[in-house]
């Protein structure tokens, strides 16, 4: 049983010259949680992950991995970390098995433990029949799977992935996510990843949205979407000329409407409960009525809009 | 799947962790070198070319230097040229690892960071030392009298030179981040360093200003030490002064490497 948080970042500041990449970020996670980092390019995701991975040093703030301070005890922190970088870091000239072997030995695994663990992970990630193949002959998806297998080799408690599906085709992305979700359900590993894909963020227990080096939203996917309060009933007519009539009928019945791409939107807290009322007051031909709840994309765009509107 | 908890490792000291890490990195680098037979072949062709030009070609023209056949006089320098050029190039593998992302993975391993360049030095210098030992076996063909003691001492000299110049190559790779800039810098520095080292002509026979420049070249001390070891007699400096100079240079570049490596 782990008492300390899997990772703990407090008031982190990272600067590159005069540019502040991370401006006082505080995030943490108990063991076993999956956390997604979202944010546009330059939001500070990679800088935050760089410090968490012990690859770079913070300018201010405290970062701990299972209670080990990454500045004071980097080696203890590294033993608990598994890392999958944004760019490929496998040795292309060496075989699949050799890449895993050197990683295992660097992490202090005994030869017998390394051998059995490599065999296990090659089997789990369907790479057993490629063990002697040079890495340069693997596809992008298989290379990624190998990197994930390598990150798990020394039994880390926390695995950090920087845009793990970057550059992969949809099929390879799906396979990578199947593998990653098994980490928590079957291994109980804590996962922290950054992504640009909203559908990938849905896998997380907690989402942290970064903007210009600061946390602008933090919570579970449903919590963030509920917090947006932008559920709506969408109304569209076969003939766009009828939208004016529909709008007048809705307003007369007390429904405030807004224009939206392809029709009108009626914002309300529980659209399923009110959709029948909306249909009753409308008397226009070729009517289509549907319900739309906010997506993570809406949350992300709202966060981006709020941040860009706020004075800095 | 399996449990995430690692079996409790035996308590390792920093020294044992460091030695293991150096051995792992050296093993990895040696494996990569063996996988590139073309590189080893080109290095063999290079030394053959130097032997043909200097030891064979110039021998007929120059005859002897201080009573020693020119081929015998120049041979320790030719081996030193090979040792230094390959030693510096082996240090540059650090830059290639950085370029291809491999270095990132190594830098987050739970080992002292200085172990990574040291592992590369062991692999690079080890490979060059083996090559120099093979080259020295041909010394009698160049007119050198090779006793077992001289042979062993000369291999030791070249091992020290290979270590010094591998570390210099690594230092350059840690200081200069741009691959193209690094290659251009090494190319620019290599030619004067190889030929203004006493490998082909002695600083004692050079004009004063050129001799002064040659004394600033760390390779001069490696060539002088190897030549004294293989030919006997007096060199530019006494042997222990050459050894001390190389030792001091090695300490200096190791300190720089330690500073550049981080925790």
C-alpha cells in the first residue's frame, strides 16, 4: 500500500531564458489514477513532464515521485518511473530484445529477473515473435508498443507518456490505448499522459488543462463537462428560411434561443426532460430536433477562450 | 499480468551501481560498433594509407632521423594518429545518441549521469586500444625492435591516449549541441592536431613559433611518450613529464565532463 501520492507537483516554475513555460503549476495524483494533460502547443505540458521525468530541473517549486524529491533524490524517483517520450528513443540498430535487456540492466534488474520479465512483456505486447528483429524494421505502432513495454520492464509505479500516439494511424492508436488501459486495470500502475486528442482524454480519471503555463481546468471528464452548463436542444428546419419562424415560436413560449451552425440552440440544464415541450411549440415543416451535451472539446475551447479573454 | 512491485533489490552501493552502468553502456556501444563492419574496415584502410604514404613512401626519400630509419621513427606517430582520430570520433557517438533520442532514455536511468559518458569512453578507448595493439604487431616490419615489455608499455601509452582523446571528443559533444557545428569543429581541429603533434616531424626540428604551438597540442605528449617507449632514447620531454602532462589533461577533461553531465 502506497501512502505517498504517485506524483506531487507544487508551485512548479520552469523558465527558458525570459520565457516562462510553466508558471506555478500544482497537480498531484494518488496511486492508480489515470491523469491526462491537455493544452495547446506551448502550454507547458512537455516542460511539466520533463521535470517529472527528472530529465530537466525546475526553476522553482517542488516535485515528488512517490515521496522522492526529483531534485534531492533523482535516482530514487527514477526507479519508480516508467517513461515514454514524445520522440522515439529506441536504439534502432539493436534488436527488440537487446533494447529491453540494456534497459533492464541499467535499472539494476538481475539477469534472471530481466530474462523472465522480458519474456513476459514481449508476450503481453505481442512482440515475442519479433524479439530478434532490429527495431528499425518495426512499424511506428509496434515501436510504440515496445517503448511502453520497456517503460514497464522495471515495474514502475508511475508511467509518464508524452503524446504517446503522436504520428500513429487510428488502428495503432487504438491498440496503444488498449495496452495503456490494461496498465491500470491489471497492474494498478498510475498513468500520466499528455495528448492533443480529446477522445484520448476521455480515458482519464482526471483531466488537467494547461494554458500558457497555468492550470485553467482540472477535474474528471464528466465533472468538467457538467461544469460547462452548455447542454442544449438543437433545432433545425429542412428549409433554413423557416428558422426565423421557429425562433419566434420558441421565444413566444419562453425558450431563449441562440443561433448555431445549421439552426437554433435552446440552452437548458436537462434537455432530455424539455425536448417534448420544444417539439410541441414548433409548427414548421421538416423539423429535426436533437439533444447535445458539452463534449471535452467544448470544455477545452471554453478554457482556451477564458484564458485568452483574461488579462495577463 | 503481474504485480507492479519490484522484488526487493539487494542494497547496492553507488560504486557498484556506477560500475554496472558503465559496463552496460560500454557493452551496448561495443555491440553497435561490431554491427558496423564497414566502419572498422574504413579505419583499417585509413591506417594502411598512412603507413604506405609516410612509412613506405617517405622512407626512401628521407632515409633516417637521428640514426633511426624514417619508417621506424614515424610509425609510433602513425599509430597515434589512428588512436587520436578514432578516439575523438568515438566521443561523438554521444552526439548521435542525442540526435536520435536514445540519450533521453539513458539520462533518466537510475544511475549517476557521469556513468553514461564513462561507459562510452570505456567502449571507444577499449576498441581503439585493441586496434593499436594489432597495429603494433606490425612494428618489426617498419624496422622497430619490439620486445614484449616495449609492446606492453606501448599498448599502455596508446590506451591512455585513447582515453584522453575519447573524453575530449565527449566533452566537445556535450558542449556543442548542434551536430553540424560539432562535426565542423572536430574537422577543423583534427587536421592541425594530428600533424602538429610530432607524429611526422619533431618539434625539436621545427621553428620556435611552431614548436610553441606543438607544445600546446595535447597529442604531442602522446606521440612523444609512444615514440620513447618504442624507440628508446630521449624525446621532446622525459617520459614521466609526457605521462604527467597526459594525466593532467585527462583530469581536466574529466572534470569538465563531470560538470557537463549533471546528476
